[in-house]
């Protein structure tokens, strides 16, 4: 059997090398194996389906939660807010969230309804940029966050404070 490196697989599939390593460690690439400190993948392997989607069928009953806390967040009010959802038929196709913040209501609705179009906005441009990066370039974000973690972990307390600031 012929093998390719994680880098070759990343180039072939159009994803990051780090993502290929994660897929291998999750055993999502059949017959991939660790040799020394690198993954080798059968050259005939297909790119696995991306399982990181936030859309779930109602029958799976998965809870999707915000990835950050936000001042004025609605997470603790979801049960109360949910009573006012006008979606008894379950046939909605569009959702607009004018003050997304941490997205508690957005993620609750995403976990319950199959939507075709979603519009989110917020006065905080950096927050909206964060949602765009997560939507459009998650692999690059994950790679950058791992890099930051690797820089941060070895630091002492004072250096960590400075890094944070």
C-alpha cells in the first residue's frame, strides 16, 4: 500500500496539516498511522466529511452552546425566551438576530430548526469578524489558536499577564 504524509494529504484535500493530524488522531481516516512523530495516510484515502457543523436534526437532540460569554447574554433566559418562538410549525427557513452577542438564542434555534438563511449582526465589528472567521476559515483559526497556546503555556505568570494584555 502507498502512503502520503499529512502535509501531502492537507495539500490534496485543501485543509491544514493540523486538521489532517486531528482527523487521524480521531481515527476518522481509515488505516492512518503514526510513524515516529508524523502521520502517514493511505494515498487512496478520501477526505472525511466535516463533522463540525452546527446544524443538527431535531431528532438528535443535541444542545449547541455559545463559544463565549457575553455581557447581557441570554443563555440563562432561553427557557423563557423559547416560549415566545413563533415556530410551532417548524417550517421557518430564515432567521435574523440583530444583537447576536454570544449567540445563545441563535445557537438554540440552530439546534432546533433547519434554516436556509441566517442573518446576524451586532454593533461590535470585532465580534462579527469572529463569527465570519469561524464560518469561513476555521482551520486557519484553529492553527493560530494552537500557536498562541504553544507560546502561552511555557510562560511564567508575569509573562502570561503581559502576553494576555
